[in-house]
């Protein structure tokens, strides 16, 4: 046996685990070899190949390319039977990680993912080498066939005895027919290929040997040849054997002419390529189907989607009624709700079994000839429908899929409920590309998930545009912070008792290079979802503290001046919050009492002592803590006794009824009660959203301490902080 054309550096044949893996591999693959090689010799041959897989599995960074050469080396070692590849990949899948685990810490999920990619590389190398092997054999057979043809032509014109010797002894199937199609003779190789005893094929007409899978151009080529319009053609053609099975042939047909040049006979040379086509079909299936669920995978789905989206010939150019709507499609993009919790709590093995059960139910929902269900990966599935009624059928299919998943899946004695969110896109071929369709479906699916899940939503162009815009802003956020695109505006906090400015709330803005100035509602949720809120919040805190120190220094007599900065829930959970705040205060030279951190009521509802500890530490340092948007959550004043807050910021919804006279008596009573109880708890009350002088007067009489709103001033640059408009901003 030839040594594999692959490096063996670092391979230690004495390594017991490596030899055991090679022994298991040899037992599985040896029966499929096409050469007479002892199993012991084959096992020694596999050891360096196993070492290559081991080294690739452990390598950092990971590179699966060496496994491609392993697949090629196995073909060179006579693993050329179709049954060899499943045995090769099966042993790698089951035993590579078990017998040759990484020597350094590596998560099991990563090692399995690496093993899977190594299998794909081995299969790719195997397929490529096998195709080259097949081409080499085909070339040899063709050469022999052409030699036989040349010899046959000479024999026909010289000696029938010599022709008969070539005709009978060649291993290539040979058949002779006249130009009318009547089969005159076939050799023994062709009889064996068709399973026909004796000379039963002789006398039949070539035109009778029709198969449903004949290439569309085959019979036109045949007619051109027998008319004398062409001298040769070559095709792959299936035939029925005598037992009803099918043999695929690589057939080369040549027209034989007489001395005058008139067509006399047609000579066919045939090679049996059935096994090669079966191997290619198997490799094609494995490349286009999900190994876990058996559903079509991403590759096959995109092939079908591309076909569905191709503009039909004649569309828009007077196509008849039969063609109308032929280019319509509908697509359902399905993602399981909460599937990660199943993997995290019950393990990936249970998660995989759940995915298999889900796949079976989804497969049963799409049984029509124009319906395809595929698994894109993870817990994402997609269904494609084509045809004139595809849009309506897609919605009906989404309902069927949700209904099919409504029944819990029973696994290991437990019932697992399954919920899913589905995005539906429909349209006409030629309008959108595959990537655009899938993006729209993905966006729509997440809208369904955001609406509570276990439902479907229909694609909407405006919603897609908003989601794409949000994605663009999200991608731009890190660079925006680095490029200094954020700035802060300040809104005065006015003492209601005497109308003086007591402080300001810092409000961050984004000067986007395309969209202009964006308010925090446009980008703070995006910063929260990406984790950028922590560095952005730290920057806002530092800038606000620096500005507060500047106000203090430049103010008359060094008047203390407080700045309010908002904290998001993610910042509250950030372990470095206290240390960052202390560092900012020290760098700015600002007293802690000049800083007030605003936390929304909803962020503190149900918080335990561990979550409240950072706020307590900051309050102990002298930093004020304000409870923002008070009244919008479910807390109550008695709950406030355990919170380290010193200020309540009353939500504007409680004071809108006071914008004009007479004031809403219900709002007056509510605010009066909150202020009284807050003062009893030694808490100050700030009211936001004050828009009229009447509203400010009511709040002052009710005992509120400070207020902010457009009546006093809109947010602006720091040098305009003391410029109060005192003008009504609301229509009353």
C-alpha cells in the first residue's frame, strides 16, 4: 500500500490512544476497501492520518484544512466504494473527541463543533479525490473504447474475424444498430450490463429503449446522427435492466459510413456509471440536508429560493392566463421561543431531540409539491411555498405550524411546551433578492417575538425600514463614541419656592453625520442591547461632572450646583459602577453632594439587597439618588423606606390636569398625598414636564420642591442654563 501523501510530523505511533482510535477506524473502514490489503497494514496506514486529525482538533487557531488532505489520502488508500465515506465519518464523529481530547481546556461544545467541521473537510477532500479518481478511470475507459472503436472500424473494412475478437474481448459495452435503429449485435460486456441472457436485445429497436430520465436533448441528437447530420454524440443515459432496475451509462455513439460516405451503422460504446452516480447523489444529499433532522439545509433552501425568485420568462410581456401568478412565492421564517433555556437547563442532547420532534411536526405541515420546509441552523426553520396562491397559503401554513407545535413534546418523562414566532414574507419573482427576502422575514419574525411570541406577523416595508435604520445606528454607535459625536444638553432644575436655578439634568444627544441630532430615545435602547451603555454612561457622567465643577467655579461665591445624570438598568448591574463614579468625582474635583443619579422606578422594583448595594454605597458617599418616573411602576411609598433614595421625580402624567385653571381635583389630591408622604419620609419631590405658569403655581402651593420643563427652559448648552423663558409651552 502507498504511504499517504500527507505529512506525519508529530505523529507518535507509540501513543496508545492514537493507536486505539486507528484500530477502531480500521475495523470500520477495512471491509469497504477495493484492494487486497490486510487490516493490520491498513491500521498502520491510518495512524498518521489520525494524528493529523488530532493535531487539527487541538490547533489554535483552529484550521480544518489538513482534514481535506486526510479525505484525499483515504481515496488514495483504495477507499473508493460508496459505503466507505459514512464509515469514515462515523468513526470520526463518535470517537475522535473521545479518544483524542484536547490537552488544554476547551468547552465541549467547541470541541464538538471542531469535530463536525473536520468531518466536513474530510468529506470534501474525499469527494474531490474520488471525483478525480473517477475521471481518471473514465479517461482510461474512454481511451480503451476509442481504441476498440478504431479497431472495430478497421475490422469492418478488413476482417470480420479481427473485429469479432475486439468486439467480444473488450470490457466496454458495445452495441451495433443500423440507421433504422434495429439492434444488430451486442457484446458480452453489454449483455452483463443490462442483465440480458443470450442475444435477446438483438432485433429490438433503439427507439423502444426510452426512460423517463432521458436528457431532453438525447433523442434529437439521435435523430441527427441517423440522418447523417452529425457523426458522433456522447450523453449519460439510463436504461431499464431485465429485472426492472436501472443502469446509468456513459454512452458514446458514432455513425459508421460506407466507402461512399453513406450512413450504414451506429456504434455505441457504453460504460456502467451507476455506482458513481449513486455516490454523487449520496454526497449531494449529505451536502444539502441537515444531519440532525433530515430536513433540507440552508444550502438547498437557498437553491430553491433563488429558483423561486428568478423572473419567469414572459412575465410582464403578455403572458397568458395559465402563466399569471407563476412567479409568486410565500416564505415563513420560524424561530422557537425560549429554546436557549432548554439547552441551558436540560442539556444539548435534550435540545437536539426536541429539535428533531419539532422538525417532524413542521414536515407534516408542508406536504404539497410546492412546499419546502428546511432547517437553517440552531432553532431556526423556514418554509417556502411557490405558485399563484402562495401568499395566502403561507399564512395558512404558519397557522398550521403554530397549531402543530401547540401540543407539548414528551421527552424523558417530561412534557416540554414549544412556542414559536413566525415572520411571513410574500411577493413576486424579480422584485427582491434572496438576501432581502430572508432579511425581511427575519425582521418580521423578531416583531412577532417582541409582541409576545407564539404568533406570526406579516412583513411590512415601513417596519423593515425602521429595523434596518436601527441596525445602522447600532453598528455606528461604537465609532460615534470614539469620534466624539455625542454631546450633552442641560435642562434647568428650578426651586419652586423662589424660582432660582438649583441644578440641571444632563441629557445626552447624538450628532449623527447623516440623520442629524438624535434624542436619547433613538439610541439609548440600542446602547443597552449592545452593552455600549456602560462606556457611554461613563462618558456622560464624566462630562456632566466636569461641567458641574465649572459652574461651581464660575458661579457667584462658589454657589453649590447639582447635576443630575441618568443611570440605566445595565449600568446598575455593572460591577464597576461605584469605582467609576468615585474616580469621575475625584478627577473633576467635584463634591459627591453635587451629583444626583436618577434611576427609573421600574429598574428598582423587586431589586434585592445585592442589587441595591451599589446605590447604598454611593448614597453613603453623599451622592443623591433620585427615583425617576415615579408613579409609572408598581411601587408604593412604604417600599421607598428600604431604597437609598433622597428625591422623587414625579411622572408628568400626574400633573397634566394642572396645566390650566381650574386644576383637575383628582390630580391635585394625588400629588398632595404623594408630597405629604414623601416629606414625611424626608424625601424631596421634583416634578418633570412643567409646561405652564399655572401648573408651576399649583405645584408650588402643593409643596413640591423643584421642577423642570419647557415652561422654564428647553434643554440647551451649558452657558444658557440660567436663561429661563417662563413662557407657557402647552396649548391650554
